[in-house]
C-alpha cells in the first residue's frame, strides 16, 4: 500500500511550486511533544494513576482473597497502560504523517493519517501570527486567519489552536525552536506585506507567548 504523501511531486506539497515561489523552510513536529500536548498524555497518565490507585485500595479492602485483589489491580493497571500505549501510537503516527512548509507566498500543512490532506494558507489570508515556546525546546506557531478565510477545526486537528472551534486557528505545532521556523515565517510575512521585520524577542525562561514581529498582513 502506498501512502498519498509517498507520491508527492515535492515532499509536503500536492504539486510542484509555480515559477517565482520557493521553499524557505520545511520541518515536522516533534512527535512526542505533539502527542503530549495534543492528546494530553500527562494529564491522562495522572488520571489513570489515580484510578489505578483507587482500584488497588478498593480491591484490597473489599476482596476476600489476596488473589482477587491482585487480579483486580493488575486488570486496572493493564487497561490504563493499554490506553496510554494506544495514544502514544496515535501521536507517533500523527507526527510522522505531518510536514510543515513555509514558502515565500504561503504556509502549507500536510496532515492526516487515515485521510491525508494538504492545507494551503496564503499569506494574504493570515491576519496575525504568534509563537508560544515550551520548556521542552519546541514551539507552537499560531496563525490567525482573516474572517473571510475559514478552515474547519476538524480538518486541522491536532494542528489547530485548542478551544478555537468556531474560528479555527491553524498551528505549526511542536516545532523544534532550533529549526528557526518562527524567524523564517516572520521575515516571509513581513516581506509579503512590505513592512520591516525585527527578530523574535526571547524571554529568559519558561513558556513564552508573543506576536511575531512583522506578522500582520495589510
């Protein structure tokens, strides 16, 4: 079986670039960071840990024999690990199937596992862009689209800003900070809008939120 993206004329793109357009940056999300945040692995792991702990305590206090208690505890732990393992597999598949591309005219998201698709976002559709950096060395780049340009949230997920369903905001998610994607996008948006651009400001530590300078398209 040949996946759709394996026969792409250009990796991450549905067709060859037209004359005058070139790739400035291309990269993929770090799958573990994508899975952790998009699928809420840490929160679910804590939830399952509490549930398993409660199950062990309940079995120990109500079971008539040690064997019954041990079986109940092992069953709860096994189900919890199975659920987490399934989510890890899904997260890895989502990360491996995704590829982000920034050209001098647009942002392209190749997404999807069972139903792969390519989403083209021209710079003229981008109202603002912002970056959020995380302690694990990755960043999320959020694109706010102008009101007349809409993309279905379900088509974007998990490459969409959480809780922005009515007006979905595409995201380049879990991109390594060292890849320089935010700076490349800021310069490209500024060049497209014919406005000056300044470097993305850095904060000392922790998680950072901020607008990409020069990211407003006139």
